[in-house]
């Protein structure tokens, strides 16, 4: 993997984290989901998004380290 791949994965993750939750929460609000459930799901969604962002950070760091050698 290289720099463009890492950037592409980062962009997809950010879209997932921000736009995905907007769509998911809008649908959940149409149901009888409790506010506590929505808060818990949002926490999990955003923590998962941070974990997903860790992968391209590792890819980019590896790519930069490999170029430096």
C-alpha cells in the first residue's frame, strides 16, 4: 500500500464516521429507540470510526518509513 491508498482509506473512514452516523441516527429516530440507546450506539459508532482511522495511519506511517530506507 502507498500514500494514495492510505489517503483514500482515510477519506472513506471519515465519510463513514460522519455521514454514516447522520443517516443511521435519522433512521433510528423514526423508530421508538430510546435516547440512551441512541447515545450508546453513537459512542460505539464514533469509537469504531477512530479504530478504522488507525489503519490508514499505520499504512501511511509504514509507507513513509519504507520510502526513507
